[in-house]
């Protein structure tokens, strides 16, 4: 269930980003949804602005609700603990590998 909500949350997030970027802003933005010559004057500038504003509000509400749902679902799975209460992680000391045997010294013959 959590995985399904996470995927939906991701899709809503991407849609919200796209809708916000399409909106006409005072700074210019992408201005794709400004109702210019694009899309054969599908909607007027005012209609597009109303549609994008409504879509932003709806997607924002869905995003907020999904965020709360995911937080509440994962609330019981995490057990609160403090780093100060837990003992330090003990790591076993590494045993060094035995050194290779040195060759026997050569005895000089006279």
C-alpha cells in the first residue's frame, strides 16, 4: 500500500511542478500556458489562467493529503531511539593473515 501511495505521490509531484511552470508569472516563467498563438487559441488567456490556478489548487491539496497519509502510515513502523541510549556498535578486530614463511637462509659451503 505504501508503495502505491509513493508512486501516486511522485506522479502528483511531477504534475504539480509542470502546472506551476506553465503558469504565467510576472517574471516571464515558461509562459507556455499564456494563451498566445500556441495550440490554435484553444483557450483564452483568462480561461487558461483559471484552469491552471484550479489545477494547482487541486494538485496541491492531493499532494498535502498524500504526504499526511504516508507520514501517518509510517509512524508506527519507526521505533524512537536515541544514539546516546544505544551501546556503540562493536566491530570484531580483524585478524591479520599469517605472514608467508621466509625462505631458509642459504648456508655457504667452503
